[in-house]
């Protein structure tokens, strides 16, 4: 697999792989971890000691996704990529890739796939499991890629940094954004809030991008096991609203069925 193409997060000069260390012309260096990823988030750029999702959230999401509850979403993302892919040998970026569940599905024979996330716990898992993609710890606010170097990027529930996305995506390239639809995880929310509110479906302001396609993907998930129910809870911000009543409800129910509701928007860079 060719060496990944990164920019130095300190001086924005290209990084070159020398043995197991990335170096730039200013001699800034970043070692490749034993799992195969590189940490491109210097300590001075961190806003906390361990930014991003904590280890418990990461492990819960990994277990939940491996049971294929979000497989229809993964398949829809891949379908859009294959339908709109206009490049013979393109560069794909998963922005906020987590454990690499969606990232790895985009790897084809003739493309180069990158995944970045601010959570080192998640990147470590992704790099160890999916060896055919390039993974790095990095900030979405300062992506370690050259201007107009990405053909296809996608973001599943990650923060939207329009100017930065516009900088790295090629003219005519694509950005796929997934956000929660109005009734996403409604049954779980109903166990937490007395009067649950629907998610706001307003399309974000995407200056410099044209909206090409907008679609909704919604289906029900049946979770017969208690582990699946608590993995779903733990991987979401709802975990911070946990209570004894919620625990009893998830534990004692014979069946727990929860709706998904995804808004999927495909943008083309102007």
C-alpha cells in the first residue's frame, strides 16, 4: 500500500514516511504506532488530556456496530459512493471515523482511504483491525491534508467545519453528511425524557457546496439482548442521562425496538 500523504500539523509542510516515522522539512516528526496509525494531534492543540469519546463509549459503539444494527446506513453510504464516484483512482476521507466501521467498507482496489478521529482509543482499534486503510489521530478543525487533495469525504455525526472541508476537497469533489432525523432513537429518548423533542432537521449552511441529493433512511432495530440495549445507550450522549428507572426499563423489557432516522445529504464542492 502506498505511503499516506499527510501535512505536518505544526508547519503545514508535507510529511514523508522514513522507516516508521513521519517527518517534514522542518524536522517535526511523528512516530507510527505499533497498531499502524499516526498521531497528528500535538499536545498543544488538545483541549483536554484525552479528547473525543472515552474508552467506554468507544467499546460500546464497536460492539453495537459489529452486530450490524447500522449496516443499512453503511450500505447506503457505499451505494452513494459507488453511484457518484467519478474518479478512477480517488482519495476518500472518513471525517470522525471512530473505530473504522464505515471507513473500511469504502476500500476498493484503486482508491486510498483515510480515517481521522480525535479519539485515540477509537483510532487504535480501527488501525489494528482494518490494515488496508490509513488512520490518524487529528482534529477536524485542522485536517492534516493538502488543499484540494480529497475526492470524496463523508461525515457521520461529526462536527461540520465548512471552510476546512472546502479547503481539502477538490473542485467537483463530494461531501456526504449524515445527521439524525427527527425520530432518531425515539424510543430510547422516550425512556429518558417526559416529553422528548424531535431532532432539528435543518440543513446546515454549506457555503461553497451544492446540495446534490437528500434522502432519509429510517428503520426499526429489534434488540432482544440486554447487552445490545446498553451498548446503544452507552455509545450516545444519552448515557449521561442514565438513571435507575432507565436501567430497569432496558433490563426488564422482553423486547426493545428502537427507531433509526438518518438524514443523508450529498454535497458537491463548487
